[in-house]
C-alpha cells in the first residue's frame, strides 16, 4: 500500500465512522456549546496543554471546570488571577504534567491574546489572506511550536471554517503516534523522535495528502485517532483498524 492509498483508506474510514472511528474524539468535537468566542477560548487554553498528558483526561477536566466556572477561560481573568490560585485550579482540573510551565503559558499567552487580539482567538485568523500570516502570528504565543501551534490552527480552521487558499503549504502537526504509524506501515525507516525523522514524517503525510487530493485537515484528525485510540503495535493491527 502506498502512502497516498493509505491516506485515502484512513480518511474514508474516518468519514464513514468505521470501527475505531465510530466516535470522533478530536478537539474539534470536544469544544462545549456556546458562542464562537467561548468555543475558541476553550480550544486555545486546552490545546496549549495538550502535550505530555492524556488528551481525553485533559478535555474532560476542562469541560468540568467551565461547567463550574464558565468565565475561567477569559484572558483578563487569568492575567489577574494570582499564580498559586491558577496553579491549584489547573492541577485539580486539567492535570498538566508540567504545572509550572502550564501556569507560565497561561499567564504569558493570556497577556498576548488580550493585548494583540482583544482577548479573542478568532481575531488571530482575521484579516489574513495567507496561512503563512497565521503561522507567524501563532509563534507569538509561548509553546505554540510546529506541533501545538499547527494543531491549534487545524482545530480552529475545522471548527470555524476559515478559508486559506494556501493551506496545503502548511505542514501537519506530527507526534509520536504519527511517526509510529508511518514506521509500522514501512513508509519510514525508524520511529525515533528526532527532528529529522519528525520532519520526514511531516513531508511524507503532506505529499501523500496532496497526491491523493485529501485535505491534511481531515487526514490528520483520522490519523490522531488511529494512533491514540487504536494504539496499533503492528502493520496488521493498523490494517484491521481501518478495514
């Protein structure tokens, strides 16, 4: 199976809600009901902590938190919350592995969002005719690198249907699940999480999506579920999950 055939098969299975894809548990599907700004703030604050932690536990905790305190994810409120209170809240509900970094991100990024974008993540995506502009803006936020930053961009575009004609120039975010699947399928030689191998995996999936005429915005959602929910150990495991 070629990479482009794999992309088509995985994406089709996802869109058909087959097997492991019966329940779509992507960030796009986990934002609570509310206004566009309310949803965008939820995604902004939760996604920046979606690393080195169990995603489902993170999102479940975030939803519990805002059900009790709907105004928590408001930049000005976080800026004016003392660090110890913020640390306690994040620990009790979101359970980040690196709590000091989590507090620093929330404080720093809240200030940038409030100062530059009127406290509304949707404004990051306005008045821009190129995805390159958005990528540049995202880099102003602490921790929004190629993985978290691109993940956030994907989620916001899918959730709010922003349109960028050059979206295919942007590389998809890649984590250990993506690299492992590429390796098990025989598309790359190692599953080492080196920068070189991560970039190789990004270019692999990007090229395969272009050749198969499948948007990486869709494939990336399916690939994440395949890796994180399916947890395949072999190529046969992968093929069974997508058949």
